[in-house]
C-alpha cells in the first residue's frame, strides 16, 4: 500500500509541471504604437502588423489564412545537433494572401517568428515580427506581397537560428531554398554524427601519422629546428646528477638527522650544502688550472 502511494506521489510530482504549463495569452493586451508596432507590458511584441493595406501589385486579397506555429526546444529533438526549432520548417502561400500567425512559444525563454525581405515601403525594415517570452501565445497579421519569392523566417535571439530555429516561407513557387533549414536543406557547415568515438580517435591518429610522414618543405624544418632544440628534455643531465646525489646522500642524511630538531636539521643542511658548494668550486678551479696549464701564452 505504502509502495503504491509513493508511486502515485511520484507520478503526480513528475506529471504536474507538464499539466501546469499555462500559456499567457497576449492578443488582448497589445497596445498599438503605430506603424504596425504593437507591444504589451508583459513583453509581447508585434512588428509589421498589416491587416488592411494591400502591397503594390496585389489587386485584392487572394486568400485568407491562419496558421499556428509552435516554437521550442522539444521541436529540435529530431534534428541532431540543434537546440531550438519551430514545429514547421516550410510554409507556402499564394501571393497576396492575408496571413494571421498565432505564435506559441513553449520555452521559458524568449523566441521570435521573424520574417525578412518584405517590401520596406509597407513593412518597417522589411520585417514582420512576433516576439514573446514563453510559455505564451501572440498573434499578428500581414498581407503577403505578389510574385514568387522565398522569405527567411527565423528567431533572431543570439544563436537561436544557428541552433535550428530557422524556416522558409514560399510565396507562390518561391525562388529557391535557403541553406541550413533543419530537416529540409543541407547545413552550410556539415556535421558528421555517424562517426563514433573510436572512429574519431583512429581518424585523428592516421592524420597525425600522415602529417609526420609527409615531406615537409625545407625552410620550415630549418626554422623549426632551433625551437625544438631549446625545448628542455624531461630528464635533463642536471636533473639526473641531482637525483643521483640525492639517492646517494639519503641513507647518510637519514642517519645524521635522527634525533635533531627541525631548526637543527635546517642549520645542518645548510652547512652540508655550503661544504658541497665549496667542494664543487674547488674542483672546478683545479680543473681550470689543469686545462690552462699548458696553454699559457708565450712570453708569460
Ligand atoms: Cu529564439
């Protein structure tokens, strides 16, 4: 019974946040700031709102459409390496369509549905733009221009497009495809997710081997040689001499230090060190005398 209760408690605990998501509705709260720019106190924003003015070349509204676009992390899960996405990557409408977009941001961060390339005489900066901090919904309306053209739709928050929040909207037949649209067009910079770690390691090793075996241009070798020579070896000659002296002295010193206090031991160490240096200096000076004995200049 207790087990059953705890299981139900766990189920409740983990299912509750999913049930509790309450989308804030911004459509009734927006204030019109003119030029199609609408904002509300909760951070919702619409730019390029146009429900009435026909773009040049449109005799009438050809079609009236309403779409709901979801945005969020979960829509990127099917796209390897991507973090954010819309639930739709391609939209298609007739020229001169009156389009209402209901934008649902499911993440607890800010996202945009921003369309570029619209005629600037009608849309400030050529943009139609919905923006909201989620979870929330916001809606806007525009009238699409005439002609066949492909428009970029993306989220302009830093790195969100690069991480996958990118789509294309084709009016009429469009005029081509945009790159790096998740699941639709090839990445501008391709990633390879099929290769496994051991594969990557052997690839790196074979590249290293190939680089080592490859004939290198002569000047590069010449320039690199002195640098390589200056690099200290892990065990230099001095280190080995030091280690040898240390090992030889260790039993002798251990015996000497027995029963000494710390200060006595330090004082004694300095005494030994001084004696050692004296001995080495003496050795060197006698060596120098020996070497230069026969090389005295004539007349001296
Ligand atoms: Cu975003």
